[in-house]
C-alpha cells in the first residue's frame, strides 16, 4: 500500500501548514484539503498556470508545464495541480499563488458615492420605504414599591406608548444588556434612559438591542450589503438611519481554489466534505474577515449590524446557504430554490447581531441569479420605456433585454476571462491590474494604465485592460482575425511549445520582480505576456456575449439598432473602452453614446434591498416577472456562437463604419 507523504507548505507571509498527502492527490488537492490558499481558476486542469509553487526540499513527479520556463523548472518551480509528492516535501507558496484572498480592500464611502448610477439610485430610494430598523430613545419612570414592574415590561409598555405600535417582544441579546443599560451613566447612577434598536414587522416591533441613554452618544445602527461573485466578493457597511456608506470593501472569493466557474464548484460540492469546504471558504475565509475589516474601519462592533442583504448567482447562493447545488448542472437544470429566507446571519456563521435578518435577491434560472435581479433594479431597466439591455460581465455572462413592459434574460458560457480567469496574466481589478492600454503601431510598445498608487508596476490584466490590448493588437495588424500573431518584434515571443505571446511587461518592468524574487531568491523577475491561447480564450468569451445578444434579439424578431440603451455592469474593471469592445466584435455596433458602464449593479441592488423593504419586495417581483430562456437548447445559437468567434465576426457587415 502506497504511504502518505508529509507536505510542509511555507507561505510567503510567514505562516506554515503541515499536512499528509493522500496517495494520488496532487499538491493542489492536498492544499485544498488543508485550507492553503492556492489560486486555481482552471480547476486543476493545468491550463491557467496560476498555482505556481516552488519545491525547496523533497521530490515531486510531474511533467513541465508551458507556464513554467526551463530555468524556473530547474529552480524548483512547479504547477501544484500537476505535481505529486514522491517523498516528504517542503513547498514555498508565493503571495501571487493565493492572490484571491491575500488582500482585502477596505475603503471609506467616497469611492461608492462618486458613482453616478449609485447617486441616481439613492435619489430613487428616497421615495421608497425604510428598512424597518429604527433607533429610538426613551426615558422610563423609575421603579418603586408602588410600581415594581420588571425592566422588560416597563420598557415595552413605554415603547408602545411612544410609537403607537404593538410590541412583539425583546431579543435575548437585548434583554441580557437591559439591566446594565438602564442603570449606567457617567456618574454610575440610574437614570433609566435607553436607546433601543427596533425591528418593525407586521406582528409588531421587536427590541433587537439596547444601549445606555443619558449623555451617551447615539449608537450607529448598521446594515450590510453583499455581492457574492464567483471571483470577487464586495460589501458595503451602511448607516441604516440615513443610508450613508460607512465603509466599502472587497476580497477574492476563496472558493476560487476549487475552480473559477460554477460548474467546477458544483462538482467539488459533490465530493466527500466538498459542500462544507466550499461553505467555509465563502463564510470563514472570505466574508468573516471582510466584515471584521469593515467594522474596524467604521469603528463599530459586528453586533451593530442588524440587517443584511445578499445578491449572488444561483450557485453561489446555494453554496452560501449550504444547500446542495448538484441539480443546477443536471438536466432539466432545476435548482433547490429561487427564493430563500429570510435567514439569520447567526445561523450562517456571520459576525452580525445574533438576530440580524439576512435577505437574498431571488434567482431567475439556474444560471441567472439574484445578482441579475438586483442589477435590473439598480439600472432601473424595469421602469424604462425604451428598449434596454443589461450586460453583466463577471465570471459568467448574463443578459437582460426589455423595458417596463417585458423582460427576457439568458446566460452564456463566457467563462471567467472578464475577471482574469482562463487568462495566464489575468487578475481581478485591484492594485497592479492593467485597466487600459494603447500600443504604438510602429514600435509595438505599450502604454499602460495601471490600477494603484503612482508608480505602481503592472502585475496582470483585468477585463478592461484585456479588451484594450486585444483591440490594439488587432487594430494595429499585430494579430489576425483568428487571434494569431502575424508580426515580429522584440515584444513578440515564440516558445518551445509553439505558442506565441505579446510581452506586456518585461521582468524588470513587472511587479513580479518584487514578489516572486523574495521567494525564489533569484535576480530575474517574471514577464507579463498575453499568449495566443489567452487570446483564443477571450475570443470565445466575447463570442459568447455577442451571440447571446443576437439570439435574444432573434427570439423577439428585433434588430440591434432598436436598442436605445446598453448598461454594462460587472467586475470587468473601472470601465471599458466601448469602441474597442465594438471593434473586436464583443458588443453590437451601436453609437457609443448608447452605452453606459454602471459598475457593480449587483452590489447596488443589494444596497437597495438593505435600506428599503419596499425595494426588496420590488426585486422579488422582478425575479418573478423576467422570462428566462436556455440558450443551449435554442436552435441557431451554436451557429451564432461559431460565427462570433473571430475578430470581429465572420459577417463583416455587422461592424462596418465603426465610430
């Protein structure tokens, strides 16, 4: 019987994890089971090249990958998914291998408030109802021999008089704090003044929390809006009294080490213990640290979050709730639920008030989820008179076409290219990501716009940068309609595997010279390049988007020029160059003025649900009103897809006279 091998994972941040590998398990599989952060968007197929590790002791088997140069291979670099321990081994894990969770980005409220779409949404929400959570201060009469009512009954009686509504009760969390809160002042004397957090419902109000009154400052009553994306999780901490943003943050979804797309996640969930591993990845490894960071930034306790709203695709919602998603990928593609809840944050293991209500945006179909219903509300498409199109370009591509009279939706297998998956140098839109680019026609030298502080070196491409570079390569005749390189130059590299690439940044120009070298101990860094394989992956992704649009229009017997407004949303970056996206055949050839990048519409929709119960009910109605079509079974879709997998398209007439 083959014996187990001892694996010591040494992370660049100084932490170490020791685990014993099951015979036949790769280093990646072993890392997954041990909770070691290793990015694997391709699900361990060896195609993305992102699970790079360095073996510094012991022997491993496995063939050299095209993602590892001969020099790196000699120096011990391997892909974890293609390496198997033959002895006890020690493995160095660079920060870049776990980039999906190493950096939680938390900011103040300004970045969100500057978004014009969000500002308009805030104005719309002013006319809607409140969240049902309110703060009220009350002064109680002191108990006496003649009036010996208990604290609870005395408080509820006074609140009923003050609000004119019926009391349903008081939460145990609040009851435990009540005696001290009523009798605490700066002079340590009883004044029986107290702040109460009330939750208004049809059966009456419930006291969720109490705080000392008197001279004390009114406590913050907070809510939490969350967008759980397949690649990235984003959240807003909100003051429910006025809807103001207290803090905003994002982090990589730690589930990505089980694969970049929902199909790989569903497959993983079906393995022994898989569903619990995925649930812990999103809760314990992603959301709990993110929420704690938001609270620290805002200076409040997690127990001051009394309401939460979540928008996510159908699979992510199932895995978040710990519900089996297996049938989402099996014909007839029926999930366990479209609507769920309300839930309690405490039941899911989130660091919120123990009785905090958590609501989720309803799904429309197996592959069109609550992130889209939330996005439809945020874009206000459901109220428009003109024919409008919503495109959510995240890890998957979802579309909604319609107006105030009808709405139709579909999902296409665009893959994770728009958020960096399936692209060797791809990354999400965070510091170091190239978000825009121009290429000199003569010298083929790139001019890059990189996210981050001044002087930030490039680390990879986010979606908007990817569109720009491919558009520039095609426009300048460096690649042909199939995405193959047809020019030579110092920026063009051809490797021993027959793949050709455009070098975006040489090792000395790359951020990787400051990251990998600390682990490798070598003088040379690692270049950032876009290969023909990457371009091919992107062409399939953009082709899926364009063919889905064409198919939806054909179902309704509409022409593209009937679309008056196109809302582009998702984690593609800070915005995309619309002309480039049209030029490469990703978007219809409409006037650029018809396009509007609206940012994270899913998060904005979750915010709406959070601050307004009326908005939450409207989003539920939107979910029921949208018609879902399954593209894979629609005649003609595959023909459209094949035709769209060229730059820009096999039908050149569709892209004549691009502005």
